[in-house]
């Protein structure tokens, strides 16, 4: 009884994983597509005088071998240590970030950091567009409007000019009224604010979406709407007293309304991932996949104009010169040596990170090719087998988040065209008998059935379900309806 009355204190330890600067650099480089890597390398060359273009010299071969071992250990959660510089450094000279790096546990892995799965505006909005019942003409208009949005997700062109562009460049006749209706539909997409023609309209769309969803205090949202619609000029100029006087608001209500308004997103497109402009420009493939008549498939990186990198020999000699008479060094000389060594350390770290990026990308792409070999031999979409990130991760020994980073924003040039890496990842459908089928294969058969139907009497989803069952694809009616919608094919009554 005495023991139960006592307060028992317990102490729990929690291990918090942190990433070294080198690991963060590797992660960031993994995410970059070919064009952005080139820009990043050029920027590093300008920023770090210890780094220069050219092949690494023979004198660095021993260092390279050690660095390669360190790269392998980092995949297992270890860290890179640049021993070639350690002869010049005592503990007081070692940069803080280097000490943190050497004190890290081998169990800590770079893959644990959060990451975002980024796609372009165009891909995300087209997915939402696919959920709407539209005629082919309406779909063309919608896709053109989506393609006209700027990086913020706003429409800066007038509908009149878009009308002219459609007629001149695409041979599509429309009116501003018709475009206005399509634009209103796009403005209903997520996130709220997309398709706005001004910042004012962007904010109003977000406020009105909250009102429609019954979010928060409707009275307060109504006041926020009035501030933006009736007092926008005063709002942009921060003439708060004029707004309060015009709308007859007390201080508390006004302050709460302004507090909510400034939380709205003036750039809704940024929350969708990459700017659409990048994806709509000419695509530069990150991989070249060549398929030969004998069945050989060769995978290589498209390094384009990315130069080879090495430590500057002049910089290395400068460090050696400054460290010859270590005992009699002045304070200024020691600080100079410290600066030089930090630059060399950063330069070698960048070289190693670029190499690790290349190795990881090649390993991942080779695994994708091995898993989807029939497609790379024939180019037939229906041959793409079910494959998820986990499949590639298991084959390569890399973490799933690493595979995701490699797959985002990367493209592969094949004998059959250029494809985003995400194209090769394919959902699977498992029948009651445990047989795994490719969703793409089922969708292809479904489309063929609909294309060959009697348009005077199109198949219902129930009839399509029975036809697919007879062809060896025993899937449920609701699944047929889902795949039909994904193909942007309307229901039977609208196909007459």
C-alpha cells in the first residue's frame, strides 16, 4: 500500500535522428533532374574556388577509393570522413559541422527525412479534369486554360486573347462566355484560388470555398469577403481605419478578419509542386535506355553538359604551403588555412555527392528496366507489369523514399519515346484466385471493348463487366466504372 501511494518517476530516452550536411546534399542532388543538376554544378563551381572542371588526377586515386567506400557506408546510414585533410587539422580547426558528422551513429539514415512527392500543375489538374463529364471540345478548352496558368496558378491572360490564340494556333472556335464557364469549373479545383485572374479574385475564391464548406464562423467569413471585394484598395495599402469605418467594424472583429486573410495563399499553384512551365518546356531525359535487336538493353545517364569535377591543384598546393611551418603560424595564417581547408572539404563533399547521385540513379533505372523488361523490348503499354516503389527498393537495397526521390521529375528516353519514370510504376489488380494483373492492361482491353461497341446501343457498365469476365478479367462492376472514368469515357447514355 505504501508503495502505491508513492509517485514513481520514469525517464524515457528518445533518439532524434538528424542529418549531416553531406547527407542533406546527397538527398537534394538526388531530387534534381538533369537540367537543374547542371545549373547546380555550375553554381557550385562559381561559389567554391577549391572546385574546378576536369577529371580527378592520379594523386587523388587513393582518396577516391576511400570516398567510394564512404558513399557505400552512407547508404547504410554512415557518414563521409575526409581523412586526406586530417593531417592538417587539429580538433580546434575542424568545422562544427564536421564534428557533428563524425559523432553520428551508423544507424542514422538519410532516408528518414521528410520529402514531398512533387508533380506539375498540368499533371495534377488533368487528374481533376478527368473526374468531370465533358465533351471533347470542352476538354480541349479546359486543357488550354490549364496550360495558360502561370507558376502561381493564376490566369494572367485575358479570355479575349485566349480566344484568338485558340483560333490561330489550334483551329478551335470558342467564345469568351464559353471560356468563362470552363474557367469557373477550373476555379472549383483544389487548391482553392487556382485559375484566378488577379490576387483579389484569388483571395475571394479561397474565402468563398470556406463559406461553401461551412468552415469556421460564417459571419466572420462574410466580413472577410466584404473586406476583399469592397475595400481591396484600402486593404493593399493597409488603410485599416478606412476599412473599419466603411464596414462599421469593431477592433476585435477587424483584427480577427485580417489575421485570417493574411493566412490565405496568394500563390495556390506553388502548393501543387513544380511549376508547370518547367514541365511544358522541352523535356531533357535523365536516362538513355537503348534496346538492341539481340534483346540487350543498355542503360546510361544523360549527363548533357554536366562537367567532371576535381579538387583544384592550385588550391591544394596553397594549403600545403600554408601548413609547412605549422608551429610558427600567425593567427591570421591559421584562419586562412582553416578557410582553405573548409573549401576543400566542401568541394570533395560535393564531388562525392554527385558521384553518389549518379550511382543511385543508375541502380534505380536498371532495376526498373529489369522489372519492366517486356515493355522496354516491345514498347507496348499493356506489358507493363504491376510495380510499386517497394518493388524497386527491394531489388536495389535502397530505401523507398530514395526511390521516390529518383522517380520524381525524371525522364527516360527509350526506343519508343520519352517517358516520366512514374509512367513505369503501375497499380496491380489481384483476382479472387490470387492472379495479379496490370491495371493498364485491363484499361486497354476496356477501351478496345468500348471503341468497338455499337454506338447506337453502347455497353452499360454491367455489360462491360460481363465482357471483361469472358475475356479473362474477372473484376467488379464498380472497378469497371472506376477504370472507365480514368479513361475519361462517359457512361453509356452519353456515348450514344
